[in-house]
């Protein structure tokens, strides 16, 4: 599987950030009930975190997966 380091859109400035060095993709799951955080997959050149979470206000990529 090829993953592209798409970065993310910053919640305050709206600027694209870390394109080419960091990948962030939303999960279909929230971090936990009532949280402002949502689950996401995060990766960079030295790390993969499939259970990462971040504020929902950030603009992350969405990868559609069909079962």
C-alpha cells in the first residue's frame, strides 16, 4: 500500500502544514464518547501511530475503504 504524506490543514491559519513529511487520515471512530478529539492514523518517516487522535477542527485527509 502506498501512502502519501498529505499533511493537514491547520485549524487556526487554514494553511496546509507538513505536506510531504507527515500523513494524517481520519478514522471512522471518535477518540472516546463526548470528546472533542477524533481518531486518526498518523505517520511520518520514523513513526506510525494507528491510534492517534487530534482535535476535530483540523482538516485531515479522508481515505475511503470498502469492506
